[in-house]
C-alpha cells in the first residue's frame, strides 16, 4: 500500500479443512505442504487451534519458517482466558497463553483475538480488569490485542471509550447475526466477515466483494466504511493496518473470496 494507507492483510481461518482439498488445494498436494500453499495465495491466516488448546513453541517456529517473509498470523486467544465469570481472575491463564511460544512467530505475529461467549455481558469494571492483563510487548515483540464480543450490552459508548483508552481493537463481525461494533478503537482494524455462499463461486457476489474491498481500503486510509454500525464518536482519521478474515459462511468458498479481495485491494 502507499504511504497514505496502512497495510491490508486478508485471509481465512486455519488451513486444515478436508473439503478444501481439490477445491482450494491442488489434487495430490501433501497435507504437510498445505500451509505453504495457502500462504502463497493469501496474506494472513487466523489460527483457531490456539483457542482450544496450547501449541508448542516448535509449532509456531515451524509456521514462521513455512510462510513468506511478509505473511502474518492472527491468533485466537485461549478460551480459558475469556470463558469465565470474573475476568480479573484470568491472569494465570493469560500468562500461560502468552508464554506458550507464540513469540516464535516473531515479526509474523499479528493481532490476538480474545473472543467472548454470546452470554458474556458488558461490565466496565470486569472488562477493564481483563484489559489490564494484556501486555503491549513480550520478548521484545509488540502485541496487538483485539476483542470479539457477542452480547448487545457492549453496544455502549462506555465500551468504545474503554477500548480506546487501552488501544485494543473492537473486532467487526459482519454478515452474521452476531453483535456488530465497527468503531475504530486501536491503531489497527480487525474484521471477520461471515457471509460466503455456496451459490457464489467466489463466495460473495460481485457487489459484496466490491463492498468489502472498498471497506478494507477505507479502513486502511483512516476512515470508517459506510453501512457498518458504530456506537461512539468517530476516531481520529489516520492510516491503519487492516486484518480481514473470511470466516464461517460457506467455508469451502472462503479461500476464493479472500483471494479475490486481495486482488481487489492491491495497488
């Protein structure tokens, strides 16, 4: 991207999915080379496995080595950190997750998605206690934190102000029934779009692809795309890196949609 805009990273969730074999991955491609292939077609991947269990430092190092130099991974934070009644008590789980070896990704470590259950309601004191547990740096590597909330109680200016105070991104969930919060609250933007359909060869219609390609560019240039729901006052307009993942929907189509969006946002 030009200096007037941030970098745009676009990808999918994970890379191991049997129906992608033959649809996205070439027939006969060894499974051990699927990450290498996916990384040659995409610019980022959101790792979902870190939500369910710990990964080894050797795994993070291997993923770093198998991908291009400018590739970036987003990580789902451990569910043991977020799926709890009292977030202030998450400290040991947060520390365990952050020290599990993820800094072996080095410069390829993108934002961490701390995803909350749809039943988790906004309580300012409770949520601020969690944000205080998130360090901005680890092993000399910058950490970027984002939160994905799924209860309408978070749709309040107090939540937006809190995230801006700590420099944490509100993840924009789109084309789904989840709560949508598209306010820009951090020096980067994190979006997860979930509307791919089997009937569309590229996952989205041409109009849908055009809409999301434009949205990514607007975010990168410091604006807020039209048609998305915001709650608080607008953030200062300044260029931001964008992380956009095609998730859920008709999962078989997600790589095609991501590749098309990459093509449409180049230059």
